[in-house]
């Protein structure tokens, strides 16, 4: 039987990917004392010489976490698949920042609320992004027969209360019809140098659409979000703002990270047949193409030999790292992470990523000869890992697939 067909098909792995598990095995998190849930320590630099890899629980009551991020201050914003963004305050208490569960479909496959990203000028009254943040999610209905679902990227504004968003302030920037309930992507990252918002979208199980110029699916696109108010003032739809397809040939880029110091986009590309990939595209060059569905890892599918879009595999870019998920290791899906540049060591530069099912956390670094080398840092004693996030000081956190659970502060040795 062929390993690939160039018609929409269901990957057997979609049932284990990311937030798309409607029937996740729920693992009850360990009880955490009041002292453990206090989050003052979440924002303190790791002491020099502190030994070993580890994870420390912070807060509680978070459900299927899809992002942990910040707004330039000491609060942590924790997004949940159902459509809620919560605030974990420095004193340890948790409040609700945004609740749009009535707009989000999350009951099936990989549908849900994916990410929240704060404009680099969020706290600057002179910035065009003052008070604005951006979200990605799926909306609509899917009864298993008729699918009427769209992938949404939209802008919200904070209310007069800095701990509460205005749910009525939504402005939709991207509204993309979906055909299947898997391969959604949904990660978002700003380049703080120019305020461009990068959005990753999966191929929606449409395969060759990742090689098409006519859709953002299977790509990372770049949006000029500072054009939104100009469009509104001119009576245009914000859907008309500039959108550039920046990276091509992706299946399911669940998470990626913009390292503006190094000038690259690190992409965790969730694989299908065998290989998980870490891809690296430059911020300065548009059009890098990583070859899906013509190839995965270094393997070019012979079934695509007659497909016009796959005729020049030598032009596709290779992953900087790849690993198998059918080798008995228990690995199943790469969780793209962050370039490690904590406040106490901003020149670290290692790329930290994980595998969802094995819960192994890795570091990837280029050696003196230019070869990328992977190091196992340790195994997180948590439920399945959904995301790796960070605070304003560059310290990293894990979010998991658990219900009513903490998030976890990572100690990177």
C-alpha cells in the first residue's frame, strides 16, 4: 500500500496530536501545597550552579494548556484549548483575562483555541499596538457530517482593567475555511523589530496545498497588523491587510519560535509517516520550502514522482534535526519550543524542544563545524506536553494536556 496519496486522507496519528485529543486520558495532577503554588519564584533568575534538569509546578486549575506567555510584565498568561485565557499573578492567584468559549469549537480533533500573542508595543502608549493582543482559534460547527469551521486570527483590546480583556473588541484578521478537523497549527509569534505577526497554519489535511501560493495552509505567514486601524479608517476590511506567505511546505507547524537575535524561525514540524522535524528558516529571506508532502525528513516519497509540485526535491530545505516516532521510543509528536535566552544568560542560544508523548525535553545546538547536535536534558514527570512557553525574563514553562493542573517552570541546566 502506498504511504502517501495526493488526495485528502486521514493520518492515523491525528488522534494523538496536541490539543486534538477529544478523549485524552486525564491524569490527575499531584496535589500541590499553598507554598508550592505561590509564584514569586517563577520570576526569579535561576541561581548560578543550581544542579540538574527539573520542572516545578506553578498555580493550579489550568485545563489543556495551549500557551504560556507574558505581556511584558511579571504576570503569566495561560491559554486553554476551550477558549479561555487566564492570568497567573505573581502572588499566586489566578483570574480570567478573556473568555470566548462561546466562539470557539474545541470538541473534536485538533479544533480549539491555539495561541495568544501580545503586541510588542502592548504597554507603550505611543505604539500602534498599545493595549492590543492577538489570538488564533477555530470557530463554527462540525457534527461529524457537515463541517462549517473556520480558522480565525483576530485582535482584541484590553479593557480599562489591565487584568481583563474586552471581549467585544474583536477584529478578525484571518478567516480561513477548514475541511477537516486535524492539522491546524495555530502558533503565533511577533518579530519585535518590525511588529510583524507570524502565524503558522497546518495543511488542513489537504496535502498539496502546502505547496500552493493561493492559501496560507501548510505555511507560516506574516501579517502587518499595524495596518488594521488604517484599513478600518478607510472603510476596508482588516482581512485586506498585508499577508505574505513566508515559509512553505509544512504539514502541521504546531509551534515555532522567532529568534530575532539569531535571525531565524525555529519550527517544530509534526510529522506523519515516520519523521518529526525541527526546521530553521531565516527571518530575512521569504520562501523557504520544507517539502511537505513531497518529502518528510530526508525521505522523498516515490509516489510523488509524477506530481508537478514535487519535481525538484533538491530545492526543498532539509530539517536541521529530525527524529523517528516509530522506533519504540514512545515519542509521537514534536513540540516546538523556544531559543533559550534567559535574563541571566542571554547568549545561551540553545533551542529547547520536547516530545509530546515521551515528555523528553531536548536542547539543540550547532557545534563548531556547523552540525546541529541534540542533547537530552531530562524527562518531565507530567502529563503529555502541549507547549513550551516563556516569561518576560526568558525563563521557560511547560503546559500539558491535563485538566485542572498546574503549569510547570523548567530548570534548564
